């Protein structure tokens, strides 16, 4: 009896008769010979059908099957280095073929060039293609690696609200929504503030979910809805936080290399660059980063680059600055000690330098920029209240947050890692919109 298998298991069944259930991604007609590339959700495999080996009715059905029809294929697994697929190197010699449903009409995402807007309008179909499938498989592995590492290092997953009464990262990027009894709520920018409450119960925690930013950014690094994992740790200073981050990110990358080599290979990713992602990561201060950027500006003859890299002390880095900084390193780069005015209100001041805060960004190499933002948090209630007032934030909305510093306050730190930016970097793709199943941007809410 033929055994039902998944394509990803095919290497274990060479010489056996198997059944796969899936969809026809592509068909090549060679007359008496038909090649079908069939996908089943776990991989893509070439199925080879000879007219002389099949009943005529079945061969004719196979020879005219439309793209994306659902099928059940029976056949003998053969190893062949030339065979395309994910994983490649195996094919199925067809002995039986059944159509579950023949696709109706012309398939919109046919095997030809399409514009990005067209593909995004058909994102529900675009994700079936090998490249998009590979990216989203890697995303799933990244997410599982994140949870496994945190769960295995004593962190407790504590869910935080999506509807919040106040801002976390500044009031200008909030999505506002009506709430009951004429109240107003906001879609969360971060679960961090609630995580700070949670550490006083659990010590080390994380939340993981969608976050929302209403900034009207159109860059390849921005989405209005994205996923973020946010660990928070009690009794942790900035130096300890950076050590945690580099261990964490390294484990994620190595897990993807181990489990998704076929997908990375299909994407054409230079895995040698990823194999270098091991601790320790280089660290430079914000002041040192400014000096480095000034030196780059002085050395370049490109007037456009000179203009892009212009920056004054106190300003946060943009994409061009981050890209040029990371070109000097082959591992993720920590930049720490940003100006207080460029960061959120809750960050601990640098000792002796109140204009600087204990903040750190982790910049991915190869021009992918910030994937993590983190800091040591203010632990003194009076200083926190002072910062809230300086930022003109509503004190009543943060009363509970200040309470945390009144009852057993300790030094504590945390960070947020953006899933889509991390996936884009690991996959080597240009735009984060491909790193999430259904992207939301300032111009896109469909499908």
C-alpha cells in the first residue's frame, strides 16, 4: 500500500511508492512526458508522468490540469540531483493521479512577471509561490526559536493588552478608537509598560503580539501593524541586557540555519554571512557612532551621501546612518547611550550625563538597520514623574506605572525585537512587506 507523506519527508522514502496531496504549481508539457511541480504546504516536488505508464484518460487529465488545481498523486520516489523543488534532488514517478478540484478560470497570479501592487492586491494567492512560501516558513521558525529560547531561559509569557489608555512610544503615532461611555482607547504601540508590572510578579517575562504605529512612513522597513516580542528582566542593567540580546539573536539565526537551509538556499541567501552571527557583538556609543559618520562624510566624494549622513548631536539615526555604520562590521552592531531627547520618557539617565539615557539599539548588518530597541528603565518614582511631566503626558494615565517604582523598585531592563525586520534580514529580502502574511501600510488595508 502506498503511504501518504509530506514533501518535506521525501528523502526518507526513496524507492517507495507514496501518495502526496497538494496543488499544481506548474506544468511542463513534453508531449508523451509531463512534468508537474506539486506543492503540499511542506515543500515543492517534481512529478514525472509517462503516457505509456498511465491509462490514457488519466494521462490526458494530467496533461491539461490547470495551475493551482488540487490533486492527489501516487508514485515512486526517485533521487535525482537535477530535480527542482524544495527540497530539491527528488522526484516522483507518477503511477496514479486524481483531481480533487480543477481550478476554475484563469489563475490571477500566473507564472509571469507582475507588479508589486498587483501582487499585494492578490496577497492571498501570492503567498502560494515558492519565494513567499519560503519567507513565511522562515518567519514561523524565527517565532518558534524565539519562544523556545525565552521559555528555556526562565522567561514567563504574560499577555499584555492591545487596547490601552495611553501612549508608550509617543502620542503622535497612536491609532485612536472609540471606547465605551465616550472614552477613547488606543491600539498598543508596545506591551512594555505592562511587562514592567509583570516582572515584579515573575522576575523575567515576555509578551508577543501585534503592535501598531500610525506614523506615515513609506520606507522598506516600516509597517503600520507588525509583530514584536518584548522581554523584560528585573535586576538587569544595560550591560547585562546587551549580553542577553546577543545570545538571543544568535540563537534565532542559528536555528534558522539548522532548520530552514532549503528555504534559505531557494532564496539565494548568503548563509556564510549568517553563520558569523555568534556572540560577542561589537558595541559603540552614540558619540562614537557620530564620529564614525563624520569620518565617512569626510572620506566620500558622493555629495548625495554627504547630505544623507548629515546629523547633529541629539538626533536619532535614520536608515542611511544605520546602513553606513553597519557596513563597517560583519555582525550586528550595538549602539548605546542615545540622547535623552531622541528616546522615550522611561529610560534611565546616564550617570553624570542627564542628556544621555541608558538606551541601546541593535543594528543588523548588510544595511538592514535596527531590529531591536531596548533600554534600562527609570527605577526612581520621582524621576519618572518628572520625565512624564517634561513630555506633557497625562499623569493620571500613568499613575499605575509610577506605582511600580513605589513598591519594591529595582533596576530593570527590556527590549523589543521586530519580527518582520528580523525575518527580512535573515532572508536577505529588500522589503518587510514580504516578511508578514498580510502587510498593513499607510496605503494598504486589503486583503
